C-alpha cells in the first residue's frame, strides 16, 4: 500500500508538470489540460482514485492545500492597488461581485431546487475568476491596454474577496446545521476567532519581517509554517474558522506598511504551481461523472445565466459613470472564466457539508466544475473572434520591454516615451526602479520571467525584449522565457565580452541574438560611456541630412540604437550597416562624438563669418 501511494504521488507530480508545460506551450490556461488529465485518470480509466488511495488523509491534504491557495491570493490584495486601477476595477470587485453572487444564487435556487443557503454558497464559489485563467487568455487575445488591465486586476483582487465571501457563507451553513448551538452566537464566535487570530498573526509576522528578526533564508519557510500553524490553531479554537484566519492574515500582511513580501510571494508561487496542479488533478479525478451528467439541461441553463446574464449585468452596472465605450463593456461581459480557487474551495466544502448531512452537498462540486469547463472552454475559443468583431484589439505590438533599468536604459526609455513608444523597464535592483519611477517610466520590480510577472506584468502593446542588464546568470533565463512568449526574432541581448568555460557555453541560437546595437557592444561598454558623459539623442535622417552625413558629423564613435519609421520601431543590430532616409534615428553619442560635432559647428560658424566679411 505504501508503494502504491508513493507511485501515485510521483505520477501526479509528473502529470502536473506535463499539464503545466502543455498549457504554456499551447498558450492556454493550465487548468484545461489539468482538468482533462484528472478526468482521464479518474472517472474514465479508474487509474487514480484519491478517496481510496489517501483515505482519511485526503481531507487534511485538500484542507491544507486550500489554505495555502487562499493565503497566496490574499497576499496580492493590496487596497492601495485597488484604488490605483480605476473605478471600474473597484466596482467589479465590490458591486459587481455582489450582483454576480445574488444573480447566480437566485438562479441556482430556481433552476436546480437548491436551498437558499446552498444556492448562495454556490454563488459565492463561482464569483471568482483568477489570474491563472485570465492572463493566458489576455496574451492570446491582446485587447486594448485599459481592458487588459481591468480584467487582470479584477482576477487578482477578486480571488481573496470571493474566497472570503464563500468562507463566510459556508460558516453560516455549518453553524446553522448544528441544532444544539445558538446560530448567531456560534457564527459570531467563529468570525471573531477568524478575524481576530488572522489579524493578530498578520501583525505579528509583519513585525518580525519589518524588524528583520529572522535570517533571510528562514523568512519564507517561517511565514509558511506560521500560516499553517494559524490555520490549524484557528480550527482548534473554533471549527471551520481556519480558512478565514489565513485569508485575513494574508490581507493584513499585504497592506502593512514597511513590510517587504516580494520574496514571500515569489516563494509561494513556486510552491503553489505544483500544489495547485497536483490538487486540481486529484479534485478532477474525484469528480463523479454520473453526478455531472445528472445536472442535465438545468445545469446548462445555469451556465447560460452565468455567462449571458450575470456577467453582462454586473459589467454594465459597474460601468455606469466610467469612460468605457459600449464595445469595451461588451468585451468585458464575455471575459469571466472561473479557475482553481472555485474548484479547490468547493471540493473542501463539499466534503465537510456531506459530513454534516446537508442536502445537496454532493452536487456542489459537479456544478462548479461544469461552470469552470463551460466558461474556460467557450470563452478561450471565442474571445479572440469577439475582440476582433468589437474592434478592441491592441493593434500592432511595437512596444519594448527592457530588462535592466540602469542609467543607459532609463535615458533610452525617456527618449522612446517622448516619441510615443510603449516601453517598460524591469529590474531586480530597487534603486534603479526607484530612479525610473521618478522619471515617470513604467516599471516592473522583480524577475520578468517569474510567475509573478506572468500575472502582474502588463505586456499589452509590448512586442520585443531588450536585455540590457549586468545579470549574467539571469539574462539567458529571461531571454529564453521571452523567446517562447514573443518569438526568438523579437528578443535581443548585448554582446558578452567575457569568455566562458566549455560547460557554461550557451546555445548557438541564444548567442546569435547577442547582437544588440552591434557585435562589440556590451553592458560594460554602455555603462562606461554613460559615466563619461555620453548622451542619447534623436536625429531625423532625410535626403538633406543622410546617414552618411550623420556619420561624418559624429564620427565612428556614434552608436545607432533604434530607428523609427512612421509607427514602426526598428532595433539596430550588427547586420544593419546603412539606413535610408525618412527615419528618426535614436543614437548614443559619446563625449568624443559630441566634441567632434561641436568642432564642426564652430568651423561652420567661422566659415559663415568669413564669407560675410566685406572684401577690401
């Protein structure tokens, strides 16, 4: 039996990795291959039976997994960011969530005959969307920047809010199902324990992090361990209050001043990718296909109400008083796929409610999975067509993502921004990011190839990557990541003048892309030139002032960087030798080039004065 459990755990791990890879390769939400894999391994082939395999351990495994997922989502819920992303996002995660909840809850009661409490629990479960399903769809559809930002931030923020709503409704049902306890008192005590312990734990962990009472290598592990301890302790004090506690703890940490949780977020992303993948396969494998089919036309009708009534009603009500056009609102009305939070939380609650003998608990999971399958599949296949029909696509992606925000990158970004070119600077160095923000340049702080960047970095309008950083270990990883995302021909890197040993040799395809600005241009060379007073300048190349004239004026030390041809942005590489007229050239002018141009100006002025003197 031990060998069988070990083998199944290993199989689930391998399948999780394969499904994530398939989703990434096909530009689809990973939830689709994970769901398909779970259904094949479970109901169809009968290879994986989580209940038989794990027995009484299944509930604790799902319970702890859901706790980690909710804590992860709560850590991203910064109230300041809600305000920063406009009225529409604020309305969607508050008024919109309430409208969706009431609409779906009422429809579930009327169509499927659920009790009002169970119907409202189901409505709360399917309020959430989530970045893991929204972001892959946005990258495929490429809508306008404003719409992409609204959908992405709605998915990020609604995760913990929807989960918190579902937890509160569930706790109401759990208390109401206990005839020996005064319901209001028990619910109040449950909320008191959940909110009080969660806030206290969040404040305590925040103080520990703020005062650096732990060594760096222990911070992530300590936070995870404390979170799990709070979850278990809260359930011991009051049954079913643990999920509320960890959600409140995460929200408290996310909004505490002076607490850096960037490393914790990155760590939990690594953990939750595998955890969520494995958990979703196990949940899909538990799905009762007969229960799913028994939902019949009533289930299909509920799916139609979720997609065609609840979401449009929410969007149009929330859009009152905003600058969104009719086309924008219709597009937002079609983009609301459900994700892993709904599946995980519903499975956990179903197990608990079945134990309490609540009627209808067995249909919660199949119904949630029906909504997930319907929204993800239908909207993934049709969102691109709908966006083109409405005319809300972002258009050509001429913008640049620059990895490395040192002085050269900041000066280049300022010039590009003045030419209406979309540009984002990404860096791990906070001081560089701080200086870029002072220049009002859009930035991303962190590793642009991380899971966090996948969810939070707005790539709308970005079509190319320039790697201009000193991070030799990270540069290849970022380049390979964006070669898969944008295409190998859209990623450029600087030449590396340092020789590497045979075992550190990089692939030939990668080395071919190290031709940015010329074969001999390295990061060290650019940094050195900037420190000596080099400037970045824009010059119009015309019939009257050709590229040859430019070279004559500034000499061989002038370094062409980028040229603009109408709305097109072209990157100067080692293969570019001559430039035609009718372009705007952005170049780096070292101190020698500036001196040469000044000498020519002085000489020209002297000649003009000499020609203007009267002849004696």
